[in-house]
């Protein structure tokens, strides 16, 4: 609006000033995590399916090393049996015939005492399990390598890994669908929130910060939530599964490996705690940086005109340096996890090899079991490392989610629909202000004691110097704000008893700052009344004197306007917004410096069209160019939030007061 001075409404964050965004609230990790989980509760069935698929995949994964270890044990057993057989056969005299099925034990019993004692001494050095296998070996036939068993086991193992991969794929597909639907709901809530937030919220926050919350922060949640849930659950189940397998194989070796767990827990805990505040700071500063970029870009011409490039760059560098420091610290601390967990994993590997070798020498463990344990210790540390790596990602998601929830939790515009309230379907345009007091800040009133009666069909002009409170009256009329004291009535009804939607649909507005969205001219004109017919559209366009401009364009009504409608002039944009207001055909019209962006000739044409528009309707005209309001039925002259004079143009000139000074100052030359 035209009157956005310091005294009239809260000054927004300017291109060179400091951000006015309030400080971020302290981070509440647990509450935010539980609230984010609440968005997933509607998909319990899919989550249960995911759990089942994860369990199936993990079970198939963890049995692989054990099966592979058994294969290695089979190979080593077959190899040892053949070596023993060859050794025994060489030690027997040639032409020696033994009864079928003779074992090494039976052979030793037939061997003379001195030789038997030597063999017993040698066998005593072997592990118990290996000695028992040798003693039971049939030396009348050469042992076979169990290639058929190993082949079938290998094929079965390959099938296990393939099925596990398929289950992992299905799990990812299901959980991705769940998380994206949850994020879809989050986006939908944000979209609804934007349309219900009071104007005061956007006065206090930069647009860039708001955009950062609804784009960057949402993207962080969308892109990472499914992978965090999947990897976290997989890792936890994997740790439990591997632990169970290791315990079933050897309790002592498992206990030794578990000694490394406290180290892992300490590392993860320290990293988690230290990185949390830096990830939160990273998102906060990113919002400020985006706000600065958005404002600098939108005010690029002003920056150039006033030579503010160095100041804009300096401010950008401050934000950028702060973002660098927060991001570096967050990522560095989170990145320390991996090498630390690698160290813990290597420590566990050393324990397995050392203690496993000792147990194997004692016959309490086989070579294949050591190999399986080696794989398990690697896989055991892998999910723990993943969980540690996820701490940074989780912190980022929680920090982003908290900013999104903070936005969603902002109080809506009060939908004041009190019991006994009224819906006004046919507004006549009778408006009254009864001792209205209002301030954007409670301790700085802008309107002090405003009382005025507006009759239906009156054309009311509001004039005064910058900061007098002109635009504030419009904000109160539209219920962008409610008065602190006093009552505003529309057709005799307190506006606070009427819904904002009901009030605003009875107003048509043309602002000094034109707003046209990317799309065709026709789509922009129909924005306020999508169901308008072709005849209504034609009349509005002709009345606004914009028909000749549209006809001169190659595509006419179907001409595409760019994001900022830069392919038409400022005056043409203003004419289109006037036509859009005419098409709405509301009983009350507000014109906020509607002709300020057009030349003198176009202004005269528009003034004629405006007279037709406001005929028979209550209208408010905020004007600095006093030549445009000479025919107003009532002129309200404001200064410092009070009406100091009121009357027609001629009567106010005769009074030779404040209005006369304003008028003469404009036409002195």
C-alpha cells in the first residue's frame, strides 16, 4: 500500500538493515521427533509391512556369514582328513590289508606300544575336536571332498542374498511412499497456514525466511526422512540379529567384542549432543540468508540507484560466513563419527583374530567360525557406524522440522464467528468508526480516537502526509487487523462478529503496488471472480480503458505475463488491476493511489472509468495527488492518526486549513 511508513505499520526488514525475525526458540528434540512421528501414524499398516520386510531381509543377511563359515569348516575338515589319510597310508608297511571300516583309533590299538605312545603324544597337541575327528577317520578308503554339498550350499547362499536384496528393495519402496505421503500432508498444512496467517506475521518476518521454511526446510525432511527411518531401523535390527548369531557361536568371543560397545555409545552421544545446536543454527542462518537474497534481488534497482552494492554484499558475506561456520562445525563434528567408529571396528577385529586364534588352538572354535565372526564384527560395526552417521542427518531433519512446526503453530487470524453473529449477504456500504484506537505495537498507537460515519454510496477520500494513518484505516476495514479499542460497524454490525472472508468478498481493491502472477492476462483478470462470463469480462476491460492495450498484443487475452509481468509497462499493469477490481463488482471499493503509476493522459481516462466504477457504491480513495479527489463526497484529512478536517473539496479550501496547505503546496507551481 501507499502508506507504509514507520508510524503507519511495522517497518519491514529493508535491504540494508538487520533482520527483524524473532530469535529462534530453544530446540526441543524429543517433542519435535514425536510430532514428526505423529505424521506417520496414519500409515501403520505400511509401516508394519516395512518392519516385516526389514526383519526378513536382516535374517537372511545375518545367516550368510554363518553358512559361509560352515562351508569353510567343511573344506578344512575335508582337507585335514585327506592329509591324515595320506600320512597314515605312508606309515603302514606295503601290502598291509586292514578290515573294512578300520578307524585310526582301532589302528592305534593294534600298533606296538612305543609307536602308539609317539602317535598319542602327537595327537595330544591337537585341539580336542580335531583329535576326535582324526581318531574316528576310516583309513580303509580315501576321504572325499564334499563338492556337491558346497555347491548346493553356495547356490542356497546366493538365493538368500538375492531374496534379501529384493526384500530391501520392497522395504525402501514402501517406506518411501509412507514418508512422501507424510511430507505431502505437511506441505498441505503449510499451504493452508499461509492463507490463514495474519498480515502481522509477514510484517515481522522477511519473505526469504518464510520461503526458506516452506521450501528448504521441507525439502530436507522430504529428501532424508525415508532413508533415516530405513537405515535406523535396519541398523538396530541388524545389531540385534548379529549379536544373537555371535552369542550362538561363542559366548566368550561375543563378550570380548561387546567391550567395544561403550566406546561406540560414548562417541555417538558426544557427537549427537555437540552437533545439535550447530545444525539448528545452520537452518536459522540459512533462512536469514535467503531472506537477504530475496530482498536484494527484488529491490535490485534501488540497490543500484543508491549505490548499495557494497553494503548488500557486506551483509551477504556476514550471513554467508556465519552459515559457513555453523555448517562447518556441524558437518565436521558429524564427520568425526566415521573414523572413530572405524577405529572401534578395527579394535573389535583385533580382538576376534587374537582371541579367536587362541580358542581355535584350544579346539573350541573352528577356522570357519573365526571367518564368520570376522564378518559379523565388520557388519556389527557397520550399522553402529550408520547410526552414528545418521546423527548429523537426524539433527538436520529435526532442526528443519522444528522451523516448519514453528511456522504451522503460528496463531491463525482469529476466525471470529461469535454465537449470534451475522452473515451479511447484501452490503449497502454503510460504515461507521466509533472511537477507534489502534497501534501495530500496543505502546505506539497509530489511530488515537477515530469516529466517522460513511453513508452508502459515498465516495470518501482519505488524505494526509506520510504516516498519518491512511493505509491503517484500510487495514482495519479489511480486518487485516482489529482495533484495540472502539468498534467498526458494517451495515450496523460489529465487524468482529463477521468472518473475515464474508467481509473481504464485499470489497474490491486496487493497490499502488500492482500484483500480477505468471499466467495469461485473462487468468489474471478472472482471479477475483473465476466464474465471470465473457460479457462481464468485456465490459470490465472496456470500462478500465485497457481493451485497446490487450488488442494490440499478439495473443490478446491469452498473452502470457512473466513472473513479474515485465513484458508490459507499469501503467498497463495498473490498468489490468483496475479491470480486475471492476470485474469483481463489489459493493465497496478501495483505491490506494490507483493512478499513481500512469501518465497524465491515462490518468484522466482512468478517472472517468473510476467514476463509473464507484457510482452507487461506497468507495475509499487514498490519494496523494489531490487533483484526483476533487469530486469526492467526503474528504477526511488525517494527521498523526486523527481526523483534523473533513468536508468537500470546496468547503475545505474555504476553511484555509491543513487541507488547503496540502493542496496549495501541490499546485504552487
